[in-house]
């Protein structure tokens, strides 16, 4: 996105009372130890921060990466080293007012289950987790839905980051179709009648009860604004 488009978008959003966040390119891979790959990853993240700055967005979501046939532990340790380097350059270039948000991923062979993303965020107090509830549901093959699962997810975040930081989390929500081997297959909508999850209601209730103020980005397949309003109504109802 060019500067003038980004600035126009930012002005329109400000006028409409909408806060913006930005999703960095999908091919970022923090778990690749190759120096050239890290250079590219850092470049994509800085370019994303620059565009976010133009449009007044204060959060940039980044994917954690692929396992590349390594163990989850090895991949996460590499990602932590990469993240430290990214943060060093991010701060040096003057972007520390734009928070980086590592995202939980939907495919099982991707790095980034909840525990991994929280461990990554624990390396620096300025990182904000982007918890994608549809992804968590897909990679656990439908286990993470319902009131108990929501409480467990939020409890784990609070234990890892403390209540204040956990309460400001960034988030994606959509109902997701998954396959038994891979996890995430595709995003669905609240109107789809395939029994897709997760259910937004218990999550909205749990967040309201805790008095947290996360940012939810609705990622339904084509009905983002309708389903976002449904989630807003559920949250307001729970309040
Ligand atoms: Zn994403």
C-alpha cells in the first residue's frame, strides 16, 4: 500500500471512529534460522510498521512461522532469537509505538499454539499476543469451544502475562472448518449451518465478566461486518 492511500484510509477510519490494525505479509517465518530469511522477515515487518504508521494503526499482526521439519521446541527457540533481532531493529528504526502481535496459527504443522505464542510474548513486555480463536479451535480439532475452554484460554493468558497485559490482547475470531490431520481448512460464517465452531457467545461473556478490553477482528468469510455486529451485541448483552 502506498503512502497516500494509507493516509486516506487512516483519515477515513478516524472520522468513522474505527481503530485500525494491520496484518503483515503471510510469508513471514520467524522459525527459519537462515540469516537471509531473517533479513526478509525483518524487512516485511518494518514495511508493515511503516504502512501502519501512515494510517494510524497501532498494532501489526505477524505469523510465527512453520516448523520446517524441526521439533516444536527447536522451532520456538529459533523464533525467540529471531524476534529479539526484529525487536532490536524495530526499536532502532523508531517503531516502538506500534505493537507487534504474534498470532496463534490454525494448522498443526505451523508454529504458534497458544502456549508457544505466550512464551514468545514473554520474551519482551511490549509484545501483544494475537489470539485467533478460530485457529485454536481448528488446531485442537474442535476441542476449544464452550465456556470452560474460553475460561482456560483466558486463564492461561493471564497466568503468562498478568491480568493487565492479558486484558489488552489482540484477537481474530471466525468460525472455521478443519481437517482431522492438518487443522485449519477454511474460514466460515456465523450463518453457515455446518456445525462449525467456535461459539462466540461464551467468549464474549468471559471477556465482559473479566472487564478486559481486547481488540477483536472478525475474520468471517465475507460477512465480517455482520458477524462483528453479532459479537458486539453478545458482548454488550453480557456486560
Ligand atoms: Zn494471520
